[in-house]
C-alpha cells in the first residue's frame, strides 16, 4: 500500500503533533507516523512547564491535564545548604504527559492531520517527484510518498543521518529517570525541589515535583552513572530526600535521554526539517524541551506548509526555518549552553560556596523578578544590572574557570 501526502511528520510527541496541527490548519495534507501503539506512551519527561510559555504558544490546557501549579522552587546544594524562591503567582505547572500528548494529537487530528500508530519510519529515499518514506507497520513495509518530512523522532537521530545532517553533541547527553511515587512527606505543595550533587546526578540534578493529590514526580539525570541505581540511592540514602521518600511507593517509572549540548549545527535539508529533541532544541540548563521544541515546531509547520503551497522543497526556501527559530530562541540556547558548560566544571564544594554567596547576598529576593523561565537570556540581561547578581556571577565564573 502507498499513502500519498504533502507532509510526513515522524513522531507524535508534542512537537510532531503541534507541527502537524499548524500545517493542517493551513489546508496542507499531513500524515503523522508514530512507532508506538499509543500516543504519549512511554512518557519522556516529568511535564514541568512554564505557564507563560504555554500562553505564548496559544495553548490553553483543559484543567484535567494540569496536575499542579507552582509559585517557586527550593534548591539544595550537595552538602544540604538551601535557598528558595517564591513568586507572587504561579509561574510553572506540571501536566500529565500522556494526556497532554493525546490532547495535541486530537486537536491536530480535528484540524485534518492523519495519524498512523504502530508505524515506524525506517528510511527516506529521495526521488525526483518527492521523498519516499518507508514505514514498518504490522509486520510489513509500506511506502508513503510526500514532498516534505518533519523529523520529530526524538534523540535517536536515525533520519538525520539518513539525509546527511550531523546529530547533536553526544558528549553532553545525560541519562534520565522519572518516577511517579506516593507517600511523599514534608514537601510544600506549591514549590518544586531541586537537588545538586555529583554522586547521584553528575552533570545535572535531581527533583521532587509534588502533585495536588499527595503524590509526586521524582527523578534525576546523570552523565556517567546508572540512573536506576542513582534513583534508588536518592530514595534510600540521600540525607534529605530519603526522609521525604521513606514511605513512598514507586507507581510508574520511565527512562529517557536528554541532549544538553545545544542545537544541531543544521536542522534542514532538501524536503526535510528537524524539530524538538531530534534537533536538540532543548534548554541546556534545565533539560526542558517542550516549550522550546513547540516554539520551533510551529515555525516548522508554517515553513513546511509554505513550501507545499509554493511547490518549493529545496534548501533555498527551507533555510528560513532555521533563520526564524534561531532568531526566536538562538540567543537563549547559546547563553544556556555557556552556563551548562560552566556548571559542569564546578565541584560539589564550589557549588556549596556559591549557595553560601547567594544566601549571604540575599539573591533570592532579586530572582523573584524573573518573569520568563524559558527565555533566560533576556531575563539574565535585566538581572545583571543588580550589584548582588554581578557579584554572584563573578564568583560563579571565577569558580568555574580556576
């Protein structure tokens, strides 16, 4: 069987479905191919998103998707020092990732996009009259003829290599584990907790994200160690989290990788655009990729639809995708990559000293002025005008390079 469509989207995660929605709303024929039998399974992150980022994308979520909202965060250093930030109103939320993915797929489907589940795209064959996508489904291979391909396959990078593009920086890939647990104690319901320490989260951090029903999402990411073993240590042996999680029971657990090395060098080719994790459009500081990825996915959907309408599928037109998403988020991603590289050079004792400096200078009172947790470069430029921030940044830079 051969399926004909204008645009083939690979992957029905948030970025794939959102790009399909944007393209389908313009009247373009769109087909989405998802290798798993169910959209949103397995979940690939904790679903901790900024409220302003969702509003900026025009996404008003049904209340049943939102598991909690947060006014702040508590940071814990490797030795247990802490400082916290509390905003006057909620700035982030946690969502049910499975239901969120399904929601985006449903509105894309209602806009006209076709979804094919249990359909894994194996390869791309370039032909004069368009690309031929070979899909494995139900034990057989099928062909899809299309003019454009939007790659939202995630971190596997299979199709990037297929079209001659370089994948993301594998040296800065971290392995993450996320779990839903019950019976969490001594955690404020409106604040996320973040834990630093190279012994259990080398190159990243651990988290506790409480939900309204008394359960929580916990997890961590690490560069070198086994995330499963690190999670077990966090639950059973960490001097702070073990008391909070002693009576917890793990209900669900998932594993995934997070690319922290910044965007790939080029995210387009003839008849091809890469978005989301496939293009490493992920915040190197926090690993958040949903809002950044959706921002780029919207641009990809618009450019792909424009290519179909103008019948131009060469790089001469598709390069505008890269120009637009870099103009939108490029400065922020570069600044966050710089910060991530500095963070990775800090020892646990140096992080402890920075925590002490932040507390002594009462920097938490300054950080409350942050309004946008997604576009951090713009906020840092404003905060840098504060003397206390300048002192802390200077100490941070000195610790990282000496």
